[in-house]
């Protein structure tokens, strides 16, 4: 058993968990967490795909892609969280 | 410095966005100039494609698969041209529709970033690059959705954001599987690939992700609220242009990648049929004008998927043309309709459909625009919508697939019914209790939607040249 | 004889999956966020095991560190506006109806099916499969840098990276617009000890961030990791109130946000000419140009990430908007 198989299956399971969470979590913040989990799962698959049995070096292109994906995801997360904060403030005002 | 039309198409809106954000007071002027320059770049590109067929440019001098190349063929240019033309007219409409200083200063940078992303999609030949582009589009589009700042818009925007992120992540996972199998990410690699388990998984992931982004039934749940609650120019951009980017990627990928079998094609058509019928029923029940228009987008998306599936797997080489015609027709007509609906709401003061016939104020020109756009969306001759629908049914009949013909007919009847609800409200005067305001609502702001609506009808007469143009460079023939 | 590393990998993989499930099932939201941070760090560790140190650094700094800070800030804000700040265990921030068990089981079954299907496709795909390895090795001498990941990010696929910076720009514009005029929940002021600590570590973080950027050309590290570490400086400045954003600073902030995108795009365009296309750096200047772009992009990323954490555009609040500050 090599690390790529172990972590490949790990990544796929994490992705599926995130997917289900994003579909059925009711709390707004929890849905953001679920989406973030799914993104790490997708990252796992790309990093695993880049892995080569030692002593060969891994393929650098998927590594660059995952770094891009991480930055894209933090941007999307920040926007979603800003929406949540704004909505919650407005809803708290309504409740007063 | 040497320029080329494709680079200019991408960088003009990008620099426009940067400048419009840096200098908020000049945002309108800078934005309009950027959109105009982008339009000029697309015309330049169209001339190049007319002269030489498809054009490609390997960015950084690195040829694919290592690098990323831009490619423009007839279909790309048609999408770019539709985006630039609709974008320019909506921009002109936005000059009048957005009077709030806060909305104006954020509208322009976000819209120009959106334009950058969409142009990037239409020129891309690399699936990871497409992932980054759809995220540029997603963030700018969510920003535009919540521009009005109302609670309803914020809630809809958050739902849209969740759907967008999820769609993009499914797509990214698909990219991972493509790399796993092929070790490359460019279109040319997909075309030459043999069918395999990993590629089927990749296709499934990407198709579901794109269906979520383009709001194919039953993944349309986010669209009606998002499109109905945005400010009018934003709605026009979201409904007319944004959903088309994911549709376009869908069209390219399903044609390039080895499809498992006809079951998938039929499934896609069935979901399209579901959208046409469910969306039609919801449009009949909608209480507000903008919500009805938003549901009509769900219907039209469904129709485009039926056009894709109309002749089964064997017909895919021809079906994309019917789908492309419907995409172009809907882009122009729906932008016109949302701008007109926004004008009606501004003038009348509300957009409750049942109350429209009580209004003493009749924004005649906006109502006329709405009716013209409806003609194209229903698919009456000689509009571009008619040509698209006709080409859909012709292909289905030729293949003997009468069920697609039947669904299309039912959809047409439903659309006549729900648009009639609105048009009847425009034309009835017997419930008006106050003196009618004569010549109400003739404003400069009506020019942009009216131009769009007239184009939606008039382009039908140019269907033959449009069809031969989108075939330039053989979008789905042999790739170089 | 079982390789001890296999056991490590198995345990790490199991821990990552268990943590992911725990993030979604634990009742307390604060605990969920903390578990998420642990999950992110262990994932980064797994990526180190897969020989991807650059990705691990980016995930730890941005995907976990900065995202965690964003999540905690949001949770704090939500508890503040709902008046549940003092309640240690606010279960959730939005009213939640209990989910029927049947729905949960259907979802779990769905999750299992997706995992099985994708795992089958994954196991059927080629191992050590085809990739860009040979192409990258061949092109490296012409890239201007020695570290392959940096060469991919800033040369071979620089167009993607430019668009990634554009995504950040779009995000900060959207966040400014969404939260404009929103007043901030009073941050828990850092105590004397913490404020002193902040003054002590700030210079150290600046050095680390700059170092990461500098080594990016030859070794793991680079603009995004360096930018994230520098953004941590911004977070500390904001949290310790050593810096408070003012309306008058908006012009500089805007410039900071667009600097990365603008400089990157300008260089990409200006190198075109004389038979070269956009993004095609002349070989003799490639390293200088790449370092220049990286430097500017790093600063811009740091400012943007810190602004994403701060959230709202600093505008003069009108009387009606300052209600929450009372």
C-alpha cells in the first residue's frame, strides 16, 4: 500500500463528507465549513495525482493548481462570511 | 508593445475594472470606455476569424499542454460579440437605472471583472483555466446580485454563493480526475482521449457542477430569488449573460470528451424537459414581474438542454448549433426583458403582476419593449428565438424523437400563457381608478432595452449568416 | 514487515476523515472551527508526506490559518449581534430545525455512494501516471527560476495566476460593498501581555514572510505563502489596535488591492512585442521580472488578505449606522 492510494481515498471521502454537509447543513456557518472541507478533498486528489513513487520527484503542475485553488477558496469564503455577517446584523435589527 | 485582439479582449475590461475601482468618481466614464474598447477588440477578432478561421495564441510562448493557449473560433466570437453588445447596452441602461452613488461605484468594477471572466471563458482551451475563470465570474456575479443591499437580495446572494462554490468544487474535482487519467488539461488532450472510468467520473462531476452553475432543473433552486431581487441592470447581466458561460463550457466539454452513451444525453434532455414544465408552472404562479422573468430563464435553460439532446448522441455534431442559437437569442431578449421590467417597476412603483392593470401610470415604451422580448422568448417568427426553436424541432423530427417536439410545444404554450398574464395587465384599463398619466415613462433609459428587444427580433432575419459564422474554424470539427 | 510509514499514513488518513466528519457533527460551532483548524493542519502534514511542501505551506497559512481567523471573527460577530456573546456554547448562529433521521441516513448513503464511485474511478486510473514531469524538466532552464512550482505559477501558467489575483481583487471589492457601513462587534481587546507580545513578534513575522517570498525562486515558498504570513502582520496590527483603518486610508488601500493585478497584467502586456506574445518574458530578464512580479503581488496579497479579515470599507458612519457601537 502506497501513500497515494491511502491519501487518494482519504481525499475522496473528505470531499464526499463536505458535499453532504454543503447539501444538508442548516446553519450558515456550518455550510461554509462543509464547502471548505470539500475543497481540501479536491486538493488531496490533485496532490495525490502529482505524487510519483520515490525517488522520482512529483509533478509540480498540480501543486501550482492546488495553491491557486486554495487562494480562490479563501476569497470565496471571505465573501460568503461577509454576506453572513451582514445578514445576521440586519436580522438582529429586525428582531429588536 | 505588440497587441493582438484576444489579449486586448481580456485586458481591456481588466484594466477598466482596476481604474474604475481606483477612481470611483470617474467609474462611469472609465467603465463605458473599457466596454467600448472591449467591443472594438471583439470586432477586430471577428475580422481575424472571418479571414483565417480559428486563431490561437500560446500565452507566454508555452504551447499546450504545458502552457495555456487562447483560441477563438466562430462560436467563441459569437459568444464574445453577444456579451459585448448586450454588455454595452446594459451599461448604457445602468447609467440611468443606478442613481445611488454607492451602487454606481461598485457596479462598474464588479461588472468589468465579470466581463473579464466571461471573455476568459470564451477564449479558454484549458479546463483548469476555466475553473479559475468561473470563480472570477462567480465572485463578481454575487457582488452584483447583492448590490441593492436588501435583505432578500442578500439572502439570495448567499444561496447563490453556496451554489457557485459547490459547482466550482465539483468542477475542480473533475479536473483532478482528468489529470489523473490523461496527465494534461488542454482541450486537445480531451479530444484524443479514449473512454475510461476516471474520465466518466470527471465528466459526471463537471456536468453536475456546471448544471448547478447554469441552474439546470432540479439544481435551479438558487436562480429565481437571485435574479429577481438584484437591481435591474444586474439582473439583466446575470440572466442574459452569466448563466451562458457555464452553458458554453458544458457545450464544449460534452462534445470534446468521450460520452459514455446515449443514456446521458437522454437524461440531460429529460432534466431540460423538467425545467421547461416546472419553470413554466412556477412562472404562471409568480406574483411579481421580475420573479416571472427569472422563472422564464429556468425554462429557457431547460430548452437549451433539450436542443442539445434533441437528436441523440449521433446528432451531437449538429445539435450544438440549435443550442447556440437559443443561447444567443435568450441572452439578447432576456437582458431586454429584465431592463424593461426594471423600468416598469421604477415608473409604476411596484411589480406585482395582478396590480399592473390598476396602475394609472403606463410606461408605454417599456411595456412595448417587454412585449417584443416576449415574442422572441416565446419563439414567434421572425425572431431569433423562433429560428432556434425551429432548428431544435427540425432536428428532433428528423431523428424521429417526437417526445422532444412535444415538450417544446408544451413549453411554448406555457410561455404564451405566462407572458399573457403580464401583457393583459399592460392592455387592460378598466380597473384604473385615477386619471391616466399620458405619455408616462418615455425616458432615455428606454433606448437600451428597446434596442436589445428589436435586435432579438431582427437578428432572426440574419439567422443564416449567424449560422455560417458560428461554424467558422470548425468549433466541433477537427481541432488543430 | 510493515513499513512504519504506511502505519503513519493510515493513521493520518483516518484522523483526517474522522476530523472532517467531526467538524460537521460536533454541536458547538466554536469547537467545529477549532476542529476544522486541526483538520487543516493535519491535511497539510499529509501533503508534506506526499512531497508537496509548497502546497502544505499554502494550506497551513491561507487555507487553515487565515480561513480559521475569518471564521472565528465571523462567529464572534454573530454572537455579538445576537446577544449570545457571553453564552459559551452558542449552538448555531441561525435558527435550526431538527433534521429528520431519515434525511440524515439518505445523505449518509449518498455520501457513501459518491465515495465508492469516485474511489473506484480513482483506483482504476493509472498510478504514477502521465503528467507534465518531462515537459517541465525540459522547459525549466528557460523559465528564469530554479524552483519548479514557482516556474509553473509565474511563467508556464502565469495567466492562471494572474486570474487568481483577479479573484482576490473581486473578493475584496465584493466584501467592501457587502459590509459597507456595517459596524464592528467590539473585538476582545488584547491584554497588556498580548499587546507586548504582538510588538515583539511583528518584526519576526515580517522577516519570515519576506524570507518565504525570497526563497520561492529556488525552494518551497513564494508569493502566496509569503503574502499570507505578511497578512498575519496585518491581522495582529488590527487585533492589537496598533492600526485602525480610517476613511482617509481608503485611497491607499484601493491602490494596495489593485497593485498586484495591475503590475502583473502590465508586465505581461509590456513584454509582448518583437515576436513575443503576452506573458513571454525575455530569457535574460525572466528572473528579474518574475521576482518583481512576485514582490509586488506578495505585498498586494498581504494587504488584500488583511482587508478580507477586516471586512467592511472604512467609511464615516452615519448616526443611524453607529447604533451597534453604543
